[in-house]
């Protein structure tokens, strides 16, 4: 039994005696450890063990040595003097020759180096110990545990700065500093080389994954810290490479329930770190990995590529120079000739990452980077382009070029654009040449001399891919390239050249490329123009790129070329002889609208003025009687709506009159029997004109001229038409739409005079007892007009991406929604409460719902007691529009209350409300059915039976809807 006061000698005997059982040995060990911890010194313990340490019995000597090792291991804070540490290290180092005691000696030495390294008098002692390990023990033949302790000792030695400094000193130390444990032969030799050779000899042939993981870590540390030692000896560096490289590729499957947690990924990563420890290894590692790429095993090829990239990203560019061409060639061949898709994908990624390494070095003016750039990126691109022209490459090559260029461009210093260096322009030239061939293939098939067209056809035939997929991939590659500003500027003109052409009859006339009945080519041109719009939108944040779109070469800029092209296309469509009116392609117009809007919103005011000065005359040439001409109104509106407040619109009175005319024409110009496409043209033109009127009124300066214009538009021209019962309903609704848009511009501007007047006018229709006399209207038309007015309130409170927002330069005041609420809420509330249940209050409910739904919560929260009864009334009405704005807040609130309400009565009441909501029109509750059923599942586990029963009934009721 263990006792603190037990005598030392019996305890020693109990542990050392190999015949004792484990319990007796453990008790003896604990007693010895406690005695040494309390009062017995290590010297006294060694003296007490004297007879055992010199015993003729191997087991006794081994256990006596093990006792010393256990004490040193279990007492890390044991106080030892430097002389005592030196004595112990010398003792255990000499005792390594006694093989039965070797394991215990290693354990003791490991404890001393771990816990008492600071007390070691000289780093030579540690170095001598490591060298003695290699000489005394043949480490590769030891057991796993003993080998691991040897490697641990070497790792601990390399962690000591004084030891590393000694190993790096190539000049033998003088004999004055000679340590007793280091003989003269060791003093006269290079200790760094001896240390490295000792470790490499010990590691050679290591197979245990536990030891191998440690060995790779030691090898990496050894080479990185003793790099000068390896640089002086090619034989030593070759030995390092031979020892480490024999493990490639590592294939390891851990046993089930492995307690050590060693994985194949961990071993592979440790090997890669050992390969990448120093630039000195590059001439050995890179050719070795390139040779491994020839393997037929997919896993080995993948590992070789991944290791190649890992090392390439860690070696310096100078270390890569001699192998750069070989690496580029191997990866290129792997992409083009590889059989397995995963290998091709990995090689493609390797190309991207290698080019990124080279590009970053080039941007930092690293010596040798320009040569590496030439050998890797430029040569590879040139080879790909050449093979494409010779019909020797799969169309995948274009994608690889784009991948390389994208990685390079993003890593290049902004001070030196790739375009100016010629590379990006070269890539763009190749890509656009392929795309040009794709676009023109349909029309040029009869031309046997068309080298480009033949090249595309050959590529497609070789790759078993259809024409459209090639076209889309080429266009996507160009779009990705153009994310960089300099490439954008080099490319955008070339893309526009694919979409527009000069009229043969008029040298100055520019129009969109005519498809001449070829639907496929028409689609391709549309796709290119759509890609141009995407590219412009991607670069919208770069003002210089947007300015470039307008100012480059003046009238030859893409904006002015597109403006001329759409006008020419409209003229061609109008002049075309056909029974049906000619129209411009909607896809082209839509892309142009996006381009004009993105550019207009992101250029300076001076450039905006230049663009407005060019667009307004074109707009005034619009002929309302020609559908093709009307199609251009949204394009002109995009420019007008995006102009800043300090931009002057030339001939503004003519522009306003033309906009008003166009906005009203949608209700009268097109008979109901006209084709739907034609009706959509007039409707879109009218809406765009109304938006532009609102934008102009929003940005116009205050003054007498402004007040007179508002009075003319709203009171004399629009309000009169809206209030006139003798006008047709469609004309009144069209006037109402224009009035609502202008009112919106005034409301968000926060105009103190005109905004309240507009709101009172609109509310007067919702409250028939108001200022507007509607007695002469028949009941049906009056109700319909009231409903249209109610719906316009959604327009007043909603936000639109193309007009009247801050990006468009709109004049928006703070808290305009609060002011709208304060003006409208009392009027509508009073009327609705006075006419609850009457048909005349439905339109007011619709407007009321829109105002509440789009107002900040803090505004309507104090009025909740007044609003909620009206909300319930809205839910009961047959008009679905009046109820929709409420439900998005009603259902989440009730479901939250049913689940988390503090009292059972509250949760039960919420469930009752959900039951009532199940009885309202199904069109309203359908969007919420799934979430109600899902949330009610949680309520079924409520702690109160009353709530659980109610939840069951409500869920059943909802499940059968």
C-alpha cells in the first residue's frame, strides 16, 4: 500500500524486481517519485540504485534505468543544477551502449531535453547527443517507440536557437571551448552536415505512419533552418531528396477506429511541406513531379499536379525559371490530351494558380518574373492560339486561355495594365477572332477560303460539341475577361463591331447587323449585345470605364454608335413594306436601354450633359404614329430619368409637351383590335413618358416657372380629364397614371405646396363626399375609377429601379413617407370608419392598405388600435387587393404568438385567429398554407392540453383547404 513516509530502499527494490506484479511495481514507483519530490535528490537516488544499475541481469539494469527515466518524466519541475543536468545527459548518453537499457535512456534524455533544456550548459552537448544516437544505435532497426523517441530528440534539438547557430557555423570550434562529451574528431568536422546525415540515415526506410508524420516535420525544419549547410553539399541535398521522395505518392488507409488520428491527407500534406522546404529542392522536385505525371494511375497524376502547384506557390520565381517551360508544357498537354475529366480539371486549376504566381511576381518587379511570364503565360497562350488556327486543338483551349488570363489579370499591379503589356490584348484578339468566326459561320459557309469559319467547324467536329455551346462558352469567357477595366476598354469596341455595321448606301449611317431571315445569326447578335450590357453593368462602378463609353473618339464611342444604330433600325422597320407595322428587335432595344442607363448613372455631370444634348434631338424626332419610332421612347427615357439635377435638358418645353403627348397616346392611338405586341409598344411608350415627366418635375428648380408648369400639367390638363365624366374611361385612367407619376415625383421631393394638393385631389376620389363631384358618373364607372385611384397609391409609395431613386439623381427628402402618412391617414381613416361595410369604402381600403404596408412601423404603431379593426374589415371584403398588404405581417405574428405567447389564453386566442383566417378567400391564404401547417406542428407539443387540442383542430382545418 502506498505511503508518503515509506522508506526509499524497499520501494526501489519493489519497482526494480522484475518478478513483482504490476501493482507492487506501481506502488514502488509512486513512493520513489514522492520521495524525490519531497526530499531525496537525484544524486542520492542514483547512489541508491548503484547495485541495480551495475547488475548482471539485463532486466534489472533496464528497470533501474527506467526508474530514473520515470522520475525525470513525472517530475517536470524537478530542481536540477546545470552540472546535474550535464551529468545525467552524459550518463544516459554513455548508457545507450547497453541495449537493454537503451529505451529507458532515450526516455530519460527526452525528459531532460523537454523539461531542462535551459540548464544544458552548451549546445554542443545536445549536438553530441544526437550524433551519438546515430553512432551507438542503428535507429532504423529499433522498435517503433524507440525510433519515435530518437526523432523527438532531433526535433527538440532543432527547436533550440543556440543549437541551430552551432550547426550553421561551418568553422570548427576552438579547443578552448571543447566540451568533455565531444571528442576531437567531432570538433574538426562540420557539425551541421553530421547532424543532417544522422537524421536522414535514421529516417531512411521509415514505414510507420506515426513516425513518418514526425519525420516529415523534422525534415522540413531541418532543411529550412540548415539551408546554408545543404547549399554547401550537393551530396547531402541529394540524400535529403532521395530519402523524402521515395514516399511519393503516399497511399495510406487508416485502420478503423484509429486512436492516433493519422490521415492520408495529413501525410500527403507533410510530404508536400518537406518538398517545399527550400528553393534548393526545386531543380530536383519539379522534374521528379513532372515525370510522375506520366503515371497511368489517376490518383498519382492528381497528387503530382497538386504537389506541383503546392511547391510552385512556395518556391521563389527564380527557383522556378529553369523548369517553367517544362511545367507549362506538361500542364498544357494534360489539359488537351488528358483522358480523365478530374485530371483535366486539376491541370486547368494548376495553370490558373501558376499564372497567378507569375503575375504577382511580375507586378512586384521580382527579378526573373518577366522571363517566367514569357515562358509560362505568353508561350502557353501563343501555343494555344497557334494550334487553334491549325485546327489541332479542342475548343477547350479557349477556356483554358481565359482561365489563365483571368488569374493573371487579377494579380497584376494596377499601375501596369496587362493590355499595355500586350498580353491581354493578345488574348482578347484570339477570343474575339473565335467569336467572330462563330457569328459569321452561318453566312460564310459557302466561302471555302474562310480560314476562321473552317477552324470553328473543325474544332466543333473534333470536340463533339454543338455550335451553340461553343458560342456561349466563348462569349462567357470574354465577359469574364472584361471584369478588368483595361480589358474592358480594349474589348468593348470589338464587341460592338460584331453588332453594328455601316449602311452600304450611306457611308455615315450605322445600323444593327441584318440577319436577313437567319434566325440563328439573329440570336447570336442578340446574345452579343446582351453580353455587352452585362459587361457595362459589371464595370459600372468604374467611372473611367463609363466615361470611356461616351467620350472615346467622340461620335465613334459605343453610346453614340448604338444611338445611331437604334435610330437606323427604327427607320428601316418603318420603311419596310409589309402588311404589319415594322418593329425593332425587343432584345436589342432592351440591351441598349440597360447600357444607356448604366452609363448615364455613372458618369460626370459634364458627360451626362453631352449625352442628353445628343439624345434629346433624337427624341424630338420621334413620330407617335410610327410604332418602331415609339419603341425608342424607353431608351430616351432611360437617359432623361438618370440625369443629375444640374443637367439642363435642351428645349425642355418641347420635351415636356412631347412626353405628355406620348403618355396620353397609349389610351387613344391603338384600337383594341390591334395585335397585342403593338398594344404593348404603345403602353410601354406611354409609361416611359409618364416616368420621364415625373423625373423632370422632381428635379426642376422651384420658382414661378415651375409653379406655372405644375398648374398647367396637373390642374389644366390632367385633373380636368380625370374628373370629366364624359371622357372615355381609358383616357381618364391614362391621365390618372400620368398624374400619379408626377405626384410621386413631388411627394418624394417633399414639396410643401404641390404634394399636399395632389394627395387631396386623389383622396377626393376615394371619399366621394369630397371636393370632386362624381354625381354625373354612372355607378359602375365611378366605382372602377375609384379602384384605379386606390391602386395608384401603390405607385406613390413603391420604389422603382429605373426612375426616381438616388442612383438616378432624384430629389428625395428625408421622411417623405411619414409626411405622406400624416396627410392621407386621417382622411382615409375617417371615411372608412364612417362607411364600414359599404361598397364605396373598398377603394379607400385598398389605398389605406398600401399606405400602411409601405410606411415605417414606428409611424403606424401608435394608431394600431384604429387600424386593426379596418384590417379585419379588409380581410372580409371580396376585393383581394385590399387585404394582401396586411397578410405578410398577420400570419408571422399570429404563429409566433401561438408558439411563444406567455399565457395559455394568449396562445389559444392566436390559434382562434388562425382558424378564422382559414375562412377568408383561398387566394389570400394559399401562399401561407405551408408555413402555417409547419409551425402548428410545434404547437402540438404545447404544455397545456387546451392549446394542444385547439392546435389539432386548427391544423386539421388548414390541411383540408
